[in-house]
């Protein structure tokens, strides 16, 4: 006979169920977690037992589809990295929830990009753990992390300058269709892969480059390069996206357009963004983490961070007033 057990689940708000009749105690929140806990003791009556297991199955399905605010997309535990005698990342603990947008800010040299490199596996950490959607990827290679639907953009463009926008997107998305046979690819023009090209067109629309598909990359503006870089990352359908200064070098109009693109990714894609433009970072982010000398010194909402005295001492976070913005 199955014994009693506590199950951490996320049920719909205000859901009314007669739990006691099927051996389930009403949900309660523990001190350590905001996730409701159901205490399950399957009854001996066969019909009630069936309803008990049926309920568990239903709630598990609901948890997978609506429990976004209770799922960890990215967790860093005591992550550290030194180069010689210089500490670049110092015992960082960070938790980003699924569907959240997190801004990572701090002065130059604070360790922000190094932290991204640790998450993507481009450099190895000295100590700590990295979990992506609950999976420990601390010692996994870059390819395994990408396969776990992690995407990233860089400060410096990495594009095929002599190829068109469409060709760049097609190559970036090819990983998604890696099961296509080698024979089919060797003796067939890429333009004949209709399903793949439709996917590429969807991505181009999403990043505002649908009318630039046949243009070579070296003929694009800097802002369009940034749009294409975002498109390349979106092409393999990441669930979490690390954006490293996506606004660098953009004009005011281009910044507004890129900000709208990134905000449009929520909540489908979890976003972690490094950005020196505080107005942009605060407008995109649900939560902000401040890095200084490799350590996180403050976390909170944009409003909380803006008023934090310690942050104000090391980093200018005050935004202009509405009057000055419209002056």
C-alpha cells in the first residue's frame, strides 16, 4: 500500500476541491517556499483512491502549464571564478524564475560578462553549481547547455558578413533540424527546405527584418546587426536568453525598437540582460541584480534598486524625471 507523502505543486488560485474525501489535505505554504504543499494519504476505498490519483495527475499537468511563477529557470549557487590572483566572480547566488526578466547591472569590470561566460560554459568555474531548469549543468560543455535551450548574444557581432540575412538565419536554425538526413542536405538546395524557410521567415518578422531577407549582412546598419543577432539566437528556440549589452552603439530610436523586441519575448522566454543604459534595463526588468567587484550587493525591483543607498554610492542609477525627459 502506498504511504503518505508531501507533494509540492502549484494549483490554480481560488480552486475549491473537497480534498479530504480523496485523502488529500488542503494546500498550505511552508516557511521555506511559497509553493503550496499537498499532504497525500491515498484512501483504501477504490473509488476514492482512483479520484486521488486522478487529482494528482490533473494538478501535475496544471503545474507544467501554469506554474511558471514557481519554477526556477536559472540557479547559481556559490559560483566563483578567479584569474590568477584577481577574483572576477565572488560566490554569486542567483535565482531567476521562469518567465522573468532579470537585469544584471554594475560598473565596468564588475564581472557581468564573466558570469555569463560561466553560465554558458565558455569558461569553467572554480567552485559552485549552475542549474538550468532544475538540471545541474555545472560541468557540461557549451553544446549541452545550448541543447538545454539556453541562448546568448554577445557585445561583439558574430555574423557571416558575406551571406544574406536569410542565409544567416537558416544556418542558425539548422541545429533545430539536425535529424534531417545527410543525403537530403548534400543534394538539395537550402532554398527547397520549405518548412525551414517558413521558420526563418517567422523569425525575421519577429525581429523586424522580414523586408531585408535578401540583403547581405555587410550592407545592414549597426542596429539591424543587433536585430539579426537576436534573430540568430531565437532561431533555435531558447527558453532562456542571456543578452550582453544589446543596446551598445544603438541610436535612441534603435534602442526603443530593440527594447520593444525584448519586452515582447516575455513571458515565453526568460531574459537575463546586461545593460549599461539604466532606463532600458529598468523598463525591461522585473527584478534587478547589482554586481560589484564580482559579488551581488543588491537585488530587488527597479524601484527598490534605484533607491538603494549602497547602489547609489557605486553606480549611478537615478533616472531623469518625466519633465526632463520631455524637455
